[in-house]
C-alpha cells in the first residue's frame, strides 16, 4: 500500500519538476503546460505552447536537445515529444 502511494507521489514530483523546467526554459514561446503519458515504447510528452515553432527550433534542434535533457536529467525513458499549439496560454 505504501509503495503505491510512494510511486504516484514520485511521479507527481517528476511531472512538477519537468513542468517548472519547461516553464522557465520556454517562457517566451508562450508555454502553457505539459502532459506526460507512459507507453510501451517509452514516454509520450505533449507540450502545449502558444508558439510551437520556438520549442521545436531550427530543423528540430531544440526539441532533440530537450529529449536528451528529459532522458538524462529527469529519467524519462525514450521520450517522444509532441508540441501542440494553444490559443490562450
């Protein structure tokens, strides 16, 4: 019982840390939130932003670097990042 609570609390903490990191990093892109889902292939990360092009970067350079950071710093396995546009951030 305690392990289940600990698991969900740790997942919530990781999500909060990722959210704070992205908010700080992509403030100018109109960052509006993140959704993280575990899949059999890895981890799906959906980033909501007013200007998705700023997060993706030239030829996807920024998003590739972000995938490396999410894998190393936050321990997400094989992050699949999607950036979605949102009207009112």
